[in-house]
C-alpha cells in the first residue's frame, strides 16, 4: 500500500491498531506519547476527520504502524 492508496475506513483502523500492537504499543498509548487525542486519531483513520491535519495524522499513524512500505514513507516527507 502506498500513501496515495491510503483510504480511511474501518479496515485501515484495524490495520493500524494491529501494527501498533505488533510493535508493542496501542493506539491510545501512541497518542499519549505523541500528544494526540485518541478520539481524533480514530476519526482520522476511519475518515471522520478528513482535513489536512486529519490526513497528516492518518499518514503518520500508518507509517508508525508499518502499514506503509519503506519506499512509500519517503513520499510523505
């Protein structure tokens, strides 16, 4: 999956949660560590928060969870 194919929805939410758990954290813990509201993070992942900040958070979460491949993360910079 590349950053251009990153579509918000329940499937992305589940993939990000699973990726974070596989890395030894949870979505809520990640949000606390980086200063995000977990409700906003969930909204960004499922598509309820689709503005520029929501899209940026969605991409950051996908990168941190390993949902985006290594080559795709370069396009986020």
